[in-house]
C-alpha cells in the first residue's frame, strides 16, 4: 500500500479547503499521513476526511516554513513516503520548495491530476490556457507534487477515523511573525461560492463595478474580476480570477464585460454553467460560455438586477 503524505495548513481555525481536497484524493491512494500546520483543534476534521495519522506542527508565532520543511525532511528520510502532496498556495509552495531542495528531489508544480504507478508518479499539467495537457513521470522518492486548487472535490470519508497524533519537533527559529494583514472579507468567498459574478474592463468605470455587486447580492454570489481591472486599481487583487489570481469552480459563473483572455479562462473554465455578457459577438469568452448575451452591460445588468430583486 502506498504511503502518501499531505501537507495541510490551518486557516481561520480549521484545515484549509484546499488541504481537504488533497486529503480526499490521497485516501484513494493509500495510507495517509497529514502534516498539519495548525493546532490540535483541527485534527478531528482531518480524521473525518480520512487521515489515519497527523504530524502536528504548531509553530506559534514563529515563521514556520523552514522549520516545518526541516522536520518533514528528517522524517521523510527515515520513512520514505511515495508521495508528498502540497496545494498550489503560498505557504505550501514555500515548504515544498525548501523540502525538495533539502531532499535533493524535484517539485512538480501546478498539477491538475496525478496517478501513482509501479515506477513512480505521473502528473498532468495544463498548458496554453488549459487547451493542452503535458504529462510528466517522476521516479523520485518521495515525489513532491503541488496540486492546483479545485482539482479534486473535498468529501468526508465513508467512515471517520481518529488519527494518531505525533508532534513534529520544529526546533527553534529566530524569525517571528510580528504582524499580519488580512484583507477585509465579507459575503460569500470567491473560492467557495456556488455562484460567482465577475466584472471586466467592459464595465467602463470603477463605479460600474457596483452593478456586479448588486447582481451578486440576490444570487448570494461572490464577486470576482479580471486582472485588467485589478491592475487598474478598481478592485483589490483578492478578487482576481485567472492564471495569476484564483481558480474558481462554482456551479454558475457570470462574466460581465470580460473578453475571455486565456489567462482569465484558466481560472474559471471548469465552472458548471458559464454565462457571458459582452457587446462583442466575437469575444473569446463566448467560446466557453453555455449562455451568451450579446449586449451592453449597462443595459443588461440593470434589467437582470431589477428582475431578481422583484422576485
Ligand atoms: P479586455 O480584454 O479589455 O476586455 C473587455 C471586454 O469588454 C471586451 O471583450 C469588450 O468587447 C467588452 N465590452 C466593452 N464594453 C462593453 C459593454 N459596455 N458591455 C459589454 N461588454 C463590453 N487576466 C485575468 O483576468 N486573470 C489573470 O490571472 C491574468 N493573468 C495574467 C498573467 C499574465 C502573465 C498575463 C500576460 C496576462 C494575464 N491576464 C490575466 C491578463 C489577460 O491577458 C487580459 O488582459 C485580461 O484578462 C483582460 O481583462 P478584461 O477582459 O477585463 O479586459
């Protein structure tokens, strides 16, 4: 039976949704140990999602990445897991990079899917805006694999386990986190919402983004944006969907005044139903849309909002 480790970070007091996606996939593959960067309170949830063993790393206010990577390195050298899974996220990337360098193996990044075989791990990577898949095989052991968010759907295991908890010795590090800045978050979160309404440069002005927010409200949707309007300072980076922003996979994605550049499409093309509103009938967004409205957002959106608010 394969030995699979999963790195999971605690966010807002619970295992991250990305970590639970990886754990759901990992439990199909073999015996799962979770390296949990968080507190003991998250362990029960990890058991619900199939972890049988938790390597608990609780760094307090210490900057954790180097010391966690070092602790994982010494354990990995002893136990030689087949694969160590990370998410394509900030802390994960830091730890994975340091760990790979210290173990002298490569790290396979931006992975959309992977398989464990007799002679190593095979990973799929989307290129050219998701229009082509490149498959890579590694015989490194452990294979270090960084998986994109929303590649797998998180689901509790059929039977809950009580994981065995071991504390990772993190040693001491002089680097401390003295301050952290959290962006104000209200309403449904982009990565989790069932409906996402996004706006692009076709809105014309920063003030017109209000139309996106008003449409989102009755739909209980999260609001997103293209890089064009993030770079222009209309909305914060936290709203950016795409290659250098967030990957979303809602049931419904509504694109308002968005051209559908490849770098935007990679972040939303796997949504269940895509609805696009654009005045240009040849806009590339219509190539992925299930439903297209050729029209001016300033005329279509107020009508849609009015109809929804009247319900
Ligand atoms: P535009 O391309 O200018 O499109 C505006 C659209 O609005 C047009 O199709 C136009 O027909 C339509 N329109 C105009 N007026 C109206 C109206 N009144 N009513 C209806 N429709 C109207 N982009 C991202 O989004 N996310 C990323 O993560 C990202 N990463 C990138 C990474 C790299 C390395 C690079 C090079 C680019 C990246 N980009 C990203 C930028 C991307 O290439 C596009 O420039 C960007 O997505 C375009 O944004 P947009 O659709 O808002 O603007």
